């Protein structure tokens, strides 16, 4: 009779131990947020694991990820804890989510499970906490702040451009060539004029960056610029200026002021041949 009772107690203990038991967590949580996203690193010394749970908030659509890492890769196999999600299935590598609802459901069931104890039981630790659960809300907030910041910078740039254009118009009476940001590289401007026609934009001004153009000739108050990589595709440019310039210089080292489009002109090449050029005036 005593033997039967003892066996009954042993079976009872073994049956209780076989089910995973929720145990006290030793997970610590560190904020790993950066400019483009928010995230939390959960680390457990007893489990020998760390999990980065994060969201990418700014570039494109919002994406969520869970990335497990071993902090003790040489721990004996029978001492290693497992990560499970959804109550079944081991989490061995990174998992990505496009759906906030699926991400929330997944982190709610994310657990670390210890190896079986003497009678086959395991300890189970819930990983998510309030910091992890707040990731979607913080991500939306960061995204909103970024959009507002970008919009603010754009508004500031627009106001600056409008002020600069207004100053040139007030000083010279010349109107801008382009609506909005009245600026192009020499290469893009030449392509633009070839497509839309020079005459349409005569008497208009624009700010121009160098592109691949360099000063090839300085004669009196005229500076000739040519494309260094494709002079056959991009026409020569002549600028009327009272500023000093040297062959080989970038135009931006001479002046960064606006240029007024005068129209088509010509210049003498090295062997005396006449070549066509697009004429501007520094204003």
C-alpha cells in the first residue's frame, strides 16, 4: 500500500513538472532607438539570449522585426533556452512584419522556454513588456515628427528661395526662368534649353551649379565654359562678367550669383573656326 501511494505521488509530481511553468523573469530592457526607428533589446542572463525588437519608421512603409541573438553561443545544448512565439514553433532566426496587428499578436506570445528539468518540466518566461508593446505607437509618433520636420525644412527652403528671387527681381527687373527652386546644373540647364528652346527663356535668370563644365577660355569680359566629359552633347557656354576668371576654374569659384540668359552667340575656336555658344550675363 505504501509503495502504491509513493508511486502515485511520483506520477503526480512528474505530471505537474511536464507542463511549462511561468517563472520570474530576469530580462532587462534597453532602448536601441535611432534616427530612423524605435526598438528595445531584451536580454536574459539565465536564458543566454538577447532579442532586438524594433520598427523602421521613416523610410517607406513601417516595418517591424524580431531578431534573436545568443549571448552564450558555446553554452551546452542541454542548457540552452528556446524562444517560441504563438505557443508553438521555435524562433531560430529573424522575423519581419508589415502588419502592426500581426506584430502585436506575435510579441504578446513571445516566450523564452528553459530546457526540461529532471521530471521533464520547463520554465517559461514572457518576454514582452510595456516598452516593447509601445513600439508601434512610438513609431507612428516618430514618423509624424519626421514628416513635420521635413515639411518645415521644405517651407524654410521655399521661403528662402522666394526671398532670393524677389531680391534679384527688385534689383534687376529680370524674371526667374523656373517656377519654384530656380536652380539647375549647367548640364541639366543645357538639356532643358535644347528641349524647350532658348528663345522661350531669353531675358530670364537662373542660379546654376557647375556640373562637369570648366572654364576653357577667358577673353576680355567673356568667359567660355565647355563640358569636360561630353562636349558633343552639351553646347559651350559663354558668360559676360566683370569678375576675374582663370582657365581651368569652376564657374562657382568665380561667382555664385544668378545668370541671365541672353540667347545664342558664337566664339572663335582654337583653329579659328566659329562655334555656337549659349550666352549668359552675370547679374
